[in-house]
C-alpha cells in the first residue's frame, strides 16, 4: 500500500468520524459539539472544527474512536472501514 493511499483512507476515517457527530445530532443522541467532544475525549470544539475543515491534518485518536464506539455504539467497522451499519449490532 502506498503512503498516498494510506493518507486517503485516513481522511475517509476522519470524514466518517465527523459524519458520526452529524448523524448523532440528527438522531437526537447529542445536542452540541461541546457535548460530543466531552463524551469522546476531544479536548476542545476547535479540534473537531479542524477535523471538519477540508485539507486539515487533524485526526481523531484511537481513544476518541473507541470512546465514540463505547459511548454512542457507533460501529467500528463502519467508522474504520466504511462497511456495515452506522450503529453497532452488539449490545456492549
């Protein structure tokens, strides 16, 4: 795998992470960026805003990703690979 492909895939994960905030807001599971950031361990809303900005190199940490899964039951397959449903089917 080339580095460019890795960077592209990484940006896709960031896009799905940001999309998860929008989807959770739509589903009324979260109300504000601040609430979302606190729940998944993002230090400030501006860090999320940087992820939203196209061309940004900001990425969620593994801890942020695992917290998103644990707190909101977002599927890791969907988030990391773009496969399956948004919500995880396990009941953890």
